[in-house]
C-alpha cells in the first residue's frame, strides 16, 4: 500500500508540476516534456495496478514499474553528476547521489510486491 501511494504521489507531482523533472532530463533524451508526462502517467497506472489484487495485473504492473524505474535512472544520474539544484528545493549534493541506490531499493520493493518472476504458468492456468 505504501509503494502504491509513493507511485501515485510521484505521478501526480510529475503531471502537476513537471518543471523540476524537466530540469534533470539529460540533454541527449529527446522530447523532455513528453517523457515527463509519460512517466507521470506510468507512475499513476503503476500505483493503481499495485492496488488491484488480480495476479495478471500484478505481473504486468511489476514489469511496467521495473521498466519505468530503469528508464528514469539516467535522469537521476544526470542530476547527481551535474549537481543540478531544483529551484526552491535546495539540498546537499549527497542527496542526489543517495537517490541512485534508492532506485535499486524501489525495484526490489516492486519485485517483492508484485513477484513478476513468480510463475507465468500460474497466471496462464489459474486454479479454481
């Protein structure tokens, strides 16, 4: 439930105020605004998917959130390596670096919550 709330909140923030996320986008990634919008929608969908107890939805949600977390990782690296400060949210540089291993913890949390590796056969042949 906490993981779902985290993704739902992050998605809301991405859509409500994309500016901080636009600032941390690496220049080599095209269509910054579209990427931030898409990632916000993906977070909202992922957070919602975490709340639905259907096993098939959980597997799709797990894979989707893992892909999302991998996809946004370059922005976290770019923020840390280029010492980007978000206006109005000044933090020490180590905080940006601390986000990098946090991303791995989020992936592990998604795997724990959704168990996307736990068995394709169980999903294809559900037992009554």
